[in-house]
């Protein structure tokens, strides 16, 4: 199974981007699906996650600006990002955690200019 993340790019502060993460095939026994990010010199950290059963959790810094959602028919996870700030600049990775394995996408660069 491969996860292909896309949708990153260069945007001005206050702008929006929608990230997508498409799975090459169905993944069974999923516990959670989420987005993580890693800025230069920092560790990778959680941005948002959808758990089994539908609960959603966002990192504190999101503050209502991002929305995570999925389209099961398309096997795609999304992250809608609004009101972007320069500190949101990072490589964004999608993750799918099943009972058997963790899957990671390659990452997509998001750069927010001031």
C-alpha cells in the first residue's frame, strides 16, 4: 500500500491549501488516519487525526483553522488548511495506522510566506 500526498505549495499568509492523501489500495482494520508535519530542525508532530469511530483531534496550534476529513469511496484523506501562517511552513505527512502496520506518505511541502 502506498500513500500519495499532494496539494502542498507556496501560499501567502492568510491563504488556504487543501492537502490530499490517496491510498493505492484499501487498507483494512484502520485505527486512525492523520496528518503530521515536520519543520526544519524540529520533530515530526501531530496536526490532526481521525480515529476509528470517527473521533477527531487537532493539535492546539490549529485553533479552528484546519479541517481533516476523508472520502472512503476514493480512499483519500484530506486536510483543508485556512488562515495559514508562516509558522505552518513544514513538510506535511499523511499516516494511516492499522492493527498490522503504520503507513506513511512521502510528504508534501507547505511554505507560507509573510
